[in-house]
C-alpha cells in the first residue's frame, strides 16, 4: 500500500503537481536564475502576509526563525502568550536564550485574552511579545487583531507572531495589525514539504534589530535584508522547495485569497458537522476555533488508537491524536492546504465507515 494521505496537522498532503514543480533542474543560488526565482515569489508572499515589506526565505523549520526573532529583537524581558504546546515551548526557548521571560498563561483549549495581555504589559519592563495565532496543538485561533492592538498600545514593544497554521487560511494582515515579525513554516496550509520558513520584519523591527548585539549569523535579520535587496538569501537556500512555493503561490493567485479563505471555512465546517453528528466535543471554544484544523475531545471509552489505526489500514488516511499533555485525550483533523469539499467528504465517508 502507498503512503497514507495526510489529514494530520502538519506536514500535510503535498500534491503531485507540487512535487513535479519541485523536480525542476537544479540551479546555482548565486546567479541570475535564482534571483529571478526569488523575485517571482515576493508579490504572492506579500499578498498572503498583507505586507509591503520583503518576505524573507529561511531554510529551516519555523522554530529557527522563532528563536531567531528573539535573538534579533528582544533586549531584556520577553512576554510569551501561552495557550498550548507550541506557545508554551516559546517561553522555554526564551529562557534558554538567556532572557528574563514571563507569560500570560491560559488553560490549554482556551484563547488568549487581550485584556490579560494589557494587564501583564502594564507591569512594565517588557520589550518583546511572542504570540501564536493558531495554536496547532489545541485548535485554538486567538484574536490576532485584538491582541495586536493591545501590544502596539505599549510603545517600543515588539510583537512576534507565529502564523504557522493560519497563514493563507484566514486574513492575517501584518501591516494593518502592526506586527513586527510574522512567520510561518510552509508544511502547513501552504502544503509544501517541511524545510522552509517564510517571514517578514516591520520597519520598526529592523531598526530594533540593527541595535541588537550578538545576533549570530544564520538568523541575523540584517543579513536577510541585505541579501533580499539583491534577491538572494544569506545561506544556501532550499531551491527545490522554492520551486514548489512558486507553483503554490501561482495556484493561490488563480484561486484568489478570499476564495481560499472561504474554501477553508467550508471544509472546516464539514468536519465540525461530522463531529456534531457523532457527539464529539470541540476542545477549543466557540468563536475561537482554527479554520485549518479541528481538535476534538476523545470521549470516555472511545478507542482512539484503534480508530486512527483502522482509518489508516482500511482507507489509507492518516489523522493525528493529541499533542503534548493532551495526547490521548484529544485528536486532530486537518482540512488545510489543497483540500476541497470533495476530498473532505472522502475522509468523512471513511471515518463514518470505521465508526460503523
């Protein structure tokens, strides 16, 4: 049997057309062909980001830029907004980087409260805030605009936003929200293999970066900006993935961003309806649910392991159980990337069959 089709929260299914685009002949990364490739990506990335700023390309996971953003922007005290495994980990990373770090901590499955952020920042001393828009571990989508508005009401406080599982599924509007660093890995909603992080830095963010010592080299944002001006990258890029990204951006342009957002909302609603039909409760609260994936609570007595195994064995589809401390008590189903109402219906029919 071939490898299962992934309906997991990432990496997700990569289309044959994307793989075909990635198989183009290799080119050197310090010549005009690569510069043309790099330049061709900018309009589409800027449209998805909602920014006029250059969008940088990092051959790394998103975590590389998440840590790099701290090393570039943070001066002394970092506030991490924590509502799940990955936002909690960012707090740990900040401490391991040597910063004084504190958190606004909510129960997993709850959204970040903008007023709690305001209260914490009012204590003073914070120069940088980290925020995960769509917490993939819990399926929670916090209010980006409201949180951004609060953070930007505190002068000289930098806002770093992870949009790993929200970029291209809902509007993110980097410039309108005053975000200083926005980043995403491409293996989620952009439906590419892992290995590339796309990110952008505000003008104010770049000014902060220039005065930050000990930035290192690989994730030095000044180096990214300097090379981007010449349509290039500081270090050897993942050229094959960039060919795939070029293809995906072309597909997004043909579909249109608003249509893409609407498609994700429809396919997400289909999974919600399936869950309601079978009595599965959402882990995330109403009004704060990701449109890229759904996290359900595992009912008492439900054999989740057997459900996932049988779905894979009988239908060659793969969904994921919970992550971190909610492993076993939750499960997650992705609808992001290239999925359509037709492909989601195939999954729903298969899950119904397994449930009997």
